[in-house]
C-alpha cells in the first residue's frame, strides 16, 4: 500500500511538472502576432508589449540611427522544447522575405549583430520592423509610423503671456519632415493660434526664428532653420493675411539649445520655432 501511495505521489509530481512545462510554452496572456507577420514554426510568444505612441531607434542603410515614432509593438518569440533549431540566419531571412513579398525594403542587415531593419510603405502607411535573431529565439520591434495627435496646443493667450513676460515663446506644434522646410498639415492648429495672437495685438511685431538640433552640418542646419522660419512667416502672410512688415524670419541652427543635444529627447526639444518680440 505504501509503495502504491509513493507511486501515485511520483506520478502526480510528474503530471504537475509536465503541466507547468507545457503552460510555460503557451503565448503570453494578451499577446498576438503582428498582422504583417506570422510566426516561425514551433515558436511561442514569451514577451509582448504594445504602446499606442512611442519611439524606437532603428538602423538604416548607412548605419545611422533613425528615430521612428508611432504605434509600437515588441514581440519576443522562443522555441518550444524539443523542436529543431532553425538557426538565427534562417529566422532573419524568413522575416525579410515575408516582408519583401508585400513591398518591404531591407535597409539594414548585420550578420555580426544578427539584426535587420525592414521598411514597408503600403497604402500611405510606413512601417519599420527590426528583427534580432538567435538560434532558439527572436525579437521583433515594429513601429507603425504616425504623427502624435496634438492633445495640447499653445493658444494665443498663453503665447501672448509668455511674450509679455520674457519677450519670446517656443512653439512645438509646427511640424516638418526631416531635412525639409515644407510645413506639414498637422501644424495648422498652432499656426492659426499665432495668427490669432497677431490679430488680437495689432501693434505686435515678431521675429520668427527657426531652431534645429545638432545632427548634420552646421551650414546645412543654418539654411534649414532659416527656410523653416520663412515657411511659417509665408503661411501667416498668405493664409492669414498678416502684414509682411510685422514678421522677420531668421535661422540660428543649433546655436540656442534649450537643453543638451546629447539625448534624443533633448534633440526633439531643441527642434522648434520661436517667436521673439521685435
């Protein structure tokens, strides 16, 4: 009888261990594959995180870091116990080929670091995918590029108060593509508030000053910052009928940072348009 009880106890431990082992190889609660990519055979999701708006630093074709913002997915896959290892290169090539079939472009592929970056432009959307692969696991970081919806836009009253107190105000709701001076449509809310400020204060004259971060050459940034300031002034003059003699545009490149350019967050804060009272 004692031996039978010991046998039952051993079998129970084996069943519990087996159940726990099987459970540990199930997809993490709330996780799912990204719609663009099915998983490799015999892999399960061991880590998962979705953030509605975040950024990730990708490598591009010239090994420069590119900060991409938007919907961010992080998915980690692990190989089930007992399954044959496909090898890290096979994993990377499978993901590259799957995305290339739907128009993706491999812009970075490093065998030493076992990392690839693939960019997919489709139906007006841009998606960046980074894959880091190993023999028995791989990690996908995917960012669906998106401009953050501006929940807080500086209004004319706030701008006026800052100018009266300090003589200037920084505007962060004016957007440009990297290296470009054309104003993006999502900037309309901020520019309309600048126009309202000028119309409510008929004697107010402003310097419109463009600022950049420290990335790129100083001379090119000087021109870019001036061109962006001119674009803002032209928009105020042409679209909102502000008298041209009330606005002067200038560019100072990276000469007047508000914080250090040593971090990505600092660079973002330094890229701005500033209004200075004449």
